[in-house]
């Protein structure tokens, strides 16, 4: 906005001074806060721990109580693998859907599940199933104007879990030594309810899926999208591919006006191996918004998105282009359909044509050969499996 | 001081979020415009070789401020073979070097900084940091965490290698064992003998990556803390002169 002259230098500096008034994770419901909320839902942090603002005395008290709790856990022999189970992961996914959390949570929960030897397929099925059955009852920035402090005062995760308790595995063990059901019952709320931030299960903000898993000939091993952040008339979108082999080239094309209404911007070689490291196509999405194209174009990628992104986007496309996924053979002008209600990401080409193009596809040289990124780009696994590093 | 073309200042032109986020930890306009220096230590309550590095990092910060830079302290602590030994914790010892080295690289480049001070005392952390310094195309220098003071009669933790066995065989009383155990490590710092930790501190100095005389200086002495403060001033000079370890340490 500074660059386009919509605000002046003084207002910009004022914004900058005001936007980060304290320490703590970001003040919106992005991936950081989502992960704290899911940790609490998993039973791995004390009830209420996710959302107490960083500078409250209660945050320090919570630190102290956590110190006491870990000693009690050691004395009772209650270890984390008894708390983090398939059932408690279901609770976390329910809370993810009920709060409209970040798409990155899919990647991170799958990585946690991999440590428990729960398969990627089982997790994808879990996201699919629970996204359909869990209504969204909390709405926070970027989905609404309310911030994390409002979310905390409205009751935070204990309120969300009490509200959707019928959908949860209430017998799951937690770090308090009590079950999820007992924690929900015991929690003492400090502030009155605020239905603008956390509604009831009878009057959800939305019945539609918060996050959705897509499959199809362009994403044989799944892709992830966030219907909660996409205008309803964009839930089915067909357009012509505009293909870019990295984020920066795509951004330049958006900014110089060469992306038009009806285009599907394809940004590939940005997956775990290709990027490497699945960069977030944060700026590309914001530029589409800035150019007035957010409701007329779509963006699909094997990279990720920020929890703050809005607009028609599909990420985590697996297998990624650098692994020879079908994304690698898309050409400018190919027709692509995103159909969220049907859970489909489709490339309008015959199987023969896709195979023929894949047969002559050549894997590009890795972007980094030295250092950690050189190492990671060789060992990173598929986004559908949490992008964890694993032996070749 | 002008550092408009530096890595950190380039970042400010393409990512406006960075300034806003840093103002959440009290960086003001002056700070944001300065040369940005990473101080990456292996501080932690992990063992005495690293437990004092927070204070030493504070000294390095003062040095950076004195030279008109803006420091930021990061940490990845290391493990102690002396404590990991005698069980399968020891499998992690050498393996930890690589992952620490990667974390230092990530710290230096993900933000990114204009120059780095790395600070460590012990046998995996010093080589891990040297490896990172060789990998980075960035001015960097190493501050050795120095040595532990000796116990009575030059006693060191080494005495416990034999004493434990003798105690187990009944050749040493519990009282004698306790005397050794509670007196052999009277301060923080790397082990007092020239084991791998002290050797690696010497290698760092010999390579020209630590300031002359820094290796082995006793922890908590002003002799050591002065090196940290000087390192803070020196790194700012090295950034101005684009003195990159990769370039001045030859492969032949």
C-alpha cells in the first residue's frame, strides 16, 4: 500500500510502530496460534494454555503450573505417547475444523502422526471425515475482526472444546492426569461468553468445511485447500493454466499485469524437495488480491500458504513437481478445475497425454546442493506425509 | 553508518513484516537501520561448558552496540559426552554435531544477518560452528567459551573415570568418591584438560577464527569476557571489510 501510494510514509511508520506492541506469537489466528490450540486439544498443554496473551501475569502462572505438572507426570509415569494417540489426534483435528485453523496444521499433524506410525492415508481420511462433520464455531482474524485476545477472553480452546464436546473423544488422557472430559468440566472461565467470537454448536458460523483435502489426476496423493478463506462462488473454478517454475517469476507476472481473470496461476517446484522447503506463496496471493484478481483467479502450488491468506488457493499438491508429479507437466493454457464440494483437482488432459508428457519430463537440478537446504532437498518426504525428512 | 546494501537492509525492502515483528521486541528505528549481527551461542543448563555463555553473549552484545551494530542472541545448546557416556545417550554425541551446524546455518540465513558471532566451548559445538562458518558466505567469528577452573591439586572431572571403578570395587570409600565428585568441577567452562573441547578451542584460534589468545581463557575471568566484548566490535569491522572466513581460509 505504501508502494502504490495508498498510504504515506508517516502512516506507514505509525502502522509499523503499532502492529507489534508486545512479544508473543502473531496476534492473528495463523499457523503459530493454530499449533498452540492444537497442542492444547491434543492434551499436551494445560487447559487454557494456548491463548493466554504473552504479557499477562497468567502466562507466567501457567509456566509455573506447567513446571509442577511435568513433575507430577514423571511421578505418575504418564508419558506423551499415552496422551498423543489416534483418538487425541482426532480431537485436535476437530478443534482445527471448529476454529478454521491454518492449512499448515495438516502438514504438521501428519508429521506428528508419522512419529506414531499412523499412516498418511489414515490422516487424510481423518481430515476429510472431520472437516465434513465439524461445524466452524469460532471466527477470529483473518476470518473476522476479532483478535487472539478476544478469542482468549471468549473462553479460548476450553470453550471451543466444551461447545463441541459431543464430537470429541472425551476419554483421552491429558497432561493434567485427567481426561479431556474432566478438563472441560473443571475449567473455570474468567470472562463472560462472547458469541461474536465463539458461537454455539447449534448456531455455527459455517456448516461448510473449514479445510478440505482434494484429489484428482493433478494431485494423486492429495492437496489441501481452505474453503473457509474462499468466497463461496469460487468453490468451483475452472480456468486456464499460467505456469511458473518458482514463486518470484509468478509474483513478477502478477505485478506486471500479465495474469488475467480466469487464469489458474500454477507455481511449481516449490514443494518439500523442489523449493526446497515448501515456501509460503503468501505474497503471490496478496498481490492477486492487490490487483483485484482475488475473486477471478485461482492459485495452485506444491508449496504452502500462510494462515492469513484469503482467495481461491490449493497447496501441498502431492506428489510435488520435483518428484515428477503431474504438476510438472502442466503447460500454459491447459484447463484446470478446482471443485471443493466434490474434493477434486482436475487437469483436463487424457491419461495418455499426461503419461506421454511425463515420459519426456526431466528432473531439474536441485536449487541448492550445499548446506542444510541441499541435504533437505534430497531427504524431504512428500507433503502428503508431513514433509518429514527420511532416509532415501 | 550506512549499510544500505547489506543483507539485513535488503530484506527490509522486500519484507515489510520483518520490521513490524522486530518492533514487538523493542527494536526501534535506529536499531532496524543498523548492521544486524547474529550472536549464536550454545548456552543452556546442559553442562558447565555452556551454562555461562549467556553472560558471555551479553558481553559480545555490548561490543556490537559499541561499534554501532544491532546484536540478536540465538541459542542451540549442545550435549556433554561426560554426561551422555556409559549409556546409549552417547549415540547422539557425534550425530548432534551435524544438526547443530544446520541450525546455526538456518539462524544466520533465514532472517538474514550481516555477520555472525558464534560462541561455544566444547567438542561437538566448536566444530559444528566452525563447519557453519566455512559454509556461510558471511563475515563470522568464533568466541571460545574458555576453560573451567581446576579443583584442588589440579583436579579435573577426569579423576572420576577411575574413582568410580575403584569405588565399585570397594577400593575407595564413599566419602573419598564424594570429595572428588563435588570438588573436581569448581566452575563453568570446558574441561580443564586438553581433551577434545580444549583442542577444538585451540584449533579455532589457530585457524584464525577466534581472536588471538581467546582459547582456554578461564571462564568468568575478565580475561575471557574482554574477548567477547572485543569480538562484538571486531565482527562489525569484519562486516565493513567483507572479511568472510570461507575466503580467507584457503583450501591448500
